[in-house]
C-alpha cells in the first residue's frame, strides 16, 4: 500500500511540473521586413503550449511553422488563429513562415 501511495505522489508531482503556456504572437511589417513577435518564446519541456497568432501585415496571408513540433498554420490578414502542441523535447527550435522563407524567423526555446 505504501508503494502505491508513493507512486501516486510521484506521478502527481511530475504532472504538476507541466503547465499550460498561452502566448500571443503578432505578425508585423516595418520597412518591408515581416516578423512574428515576440521573436523568441520560452517554455518548459512537458508544457502544453497554446499560441494565438494575429496577422497584422497588410500584404495578406502569412504562415507560422515550427517544424520540430509539426506546427503549421496559415493566418489571413486581420485574423486570429490558435495552434496547440506539447513541448515534448528540450532545445532550441526554429519558427518561421512556411509560405515566405525569406521573412525573419524566430525561435522556440524549450527548457529541460
């Protein structure tokens, strides 16, 4: 019985470490340069991540892509889109526009 209680406490402790992270990123343009801001987002491994993407760029649809987490979304001008994923691995990962590779990319930092 003590082992069952100990295992239950350990499982609860580890699951309590993961959090839901809600972050809003806004696509903007200045002097012809387009970028999602903030350019760097930081979460912890195990977090459930919810990103709200807002496209304020006048030139139309822009993409948001995090290849390592299979996150991909097209965001129309003046629209909001939400993507969710679980941060299953730690490290530094690229964020970019899959529709316009020349745009300034960002990074996702997942802490251990």
